[in-house]
C-alpha cells in the first residue's frame, strides 16, 4: 500500500506536467509521452493497491477459519 501511495503521488505529478494547459514539460509530443507515463504509473498504482488489499483480506479470512488461532473472532 505504501508503494501504491508513492506511485499515485508521482502519477499525479506526471499527470499535471503532461497536461496541455501547463507551461512546463516541453512540446506537445513530450507532454503526450509524459501523460502516457502518468497513465502507466496509475495502472501500476492500482495493481499495487489491489494486491495489498487482497493479501490483507486473505490473511484475515485464513485467520478466521484457522481453529488454532486463539484471538477473539
């Protein structure tokens, strides 16, 4: 989840730089590449967050159905 937050932050920065209304980033061709990179980073961010949530849900489910787990259910 920490990597998803970090990737989301950098994806937002690249997305802001890649917009046509900003002055930084160079030509329109460079801005298109930066915006495409931001999209790829957002896809990686989604995959990281989905993986983190799935692993946490699997751990909770496996602990709930484990008969040797002694904590409160």
